[in-house]
C-alpha cells in the first residue's frame, strides 16, 4: 500500500510538472516504474502485468505530448510482456521492469552528451545561433561549442506564454555566451541575422515534429531567409505519426484570464506540429540524420499492441499538462 501511495504521488508530480523538459520527464517516469516494481502486490505474472500496464497507461496520460515518456513505457512493456504467460516468478518481472527503466535512463543521459558533440560541429566560431523555447539538447550544444573555444552569440525568444526562453537565456549567459532575448513577434527579423536556427523537440515522426508554439514561425522565416534549420533530440522521442492520439488537447487558457472582457475570449496555445519538410537535419545521438533516414527508423518502430487502443480513463477531462515547458 505504501508503494502505491508513492507511485500515485510521483504520477501527480509528473502531471503537474510545467517546467521540466521531455528528457527529465522521462527520467521521472523511469523512477515511477522502478518504485512500482519494488513492492507491487501481485501473486502471479499475469496480475503483475495487468498492474504494470495500468500504471504505464496512466504515466503516458500524465504528459501525452512527451514521446520519450511513451517510449519508456513501451520499452518496459515489450521487455516484460513475454514473461507474463510463463512460469517465471513475479520477482523476475520486477527485475526486468527495474533494469529496463534504469537502462532507458542511462542511455538517455549518454545521448545528450553525444547530441552536444554532433551539434556543436554545426557552429563555427563567430556564429549567431537562434533558438526558441528551452531545450536541454540545445543548451548542451551551445555550451559545448563555447567550451570548444568558439566565439558564438545566441538569440533566444521569450517563448510566451510561459517565457521559458528567459531562463534558457540566463543559463547561457552564466556559461559565458553573449545572449539576446527577443519578443516572439520579432522572430522573422532576427532569424535573418542568424547563421543557424536550432530548436528542441517533444515528439518526432517521419512527417512532423511537436514543439512549443512559435516554432513554425522560426521554420518559415528560416526557409524565407535561407537559414539552416536544425532540430535536436534523442531518438527515444521518435514515434510513428499514427500515435498522435496521445497528443494533448490545448486547455487551461481560462487559468490565465486576468479579467473578463465582454465578447472576448483569450486563447493560449502551447504546442504545435511542424512539418519535417522545413528541417535541414536532425541532430541525434547517432549523428545528424536526414528526414529520409529518420523515416526508415520510424517505420521499424515496435509498438506494444496494448498501447494501440485509447488508454484507460482517456474520457476524463484532460489535466492541465499543456501548460508545461516544452523540451
């Protein structure tokens, strides 16, 4: 019972998290599955499997836009599922859950370092780099480029409505990178002064990617002014485009209304889908991939069939997870 309470507490924390990026959210999810595996009350492999599946589905619904969280659950389920109909002891399923979740986290941490190494190669000394929203991948690339002795400058959007770009700017400034914070509405006029545009990703398919609203403006401006436009993410953020039923609806706008105006409704968007046709290249832990190369990888994706159906409880009102900081 104590473990169930701890798992519930972690799930609520993940759902309420509006600041962490997708990578950190996935690490919190791995911790949730690890705690679940330790003391889940189950006497048979089938019973353990059913409880794991329920927790996994709930975990996905806490932050439906986070592909890395979905992939964490999918990876664990694929590892445990073959054991549910065998004479294996429940302890074996527990160990498999824990080891798979821990390995997912280890691989994720190593991936960020490799992404930074591949990405910094795109930045020449004296380059001006524009980015939108806040991404641990992009921050890692820029900081490594600075440590490599490259004299670069950063242009960071405020990234309204949560303005997480300001925090990224502060972070870069402390790392010794001259940084300019701009209004989102000024994106086009600053893109044309940049040498390259880099943004992070919350979810990536062969046809589109999801990121903070305003990213499409960056992509369109980059195309207009012929500025290279790269996205950076771990490959565990890749999902087939037909998994889009897990994307969140936009909600919570009413929370930000300061006053009521007659016949006026305030609308706040947090995420948007951007076609990959605008993308120059995808910076991953395996190198810089083309969109075509990504498509081959996504087509080879293995999906646990239990995640193909709408998740349990999806009829309920969406939690206000849309009000979070994108990766």
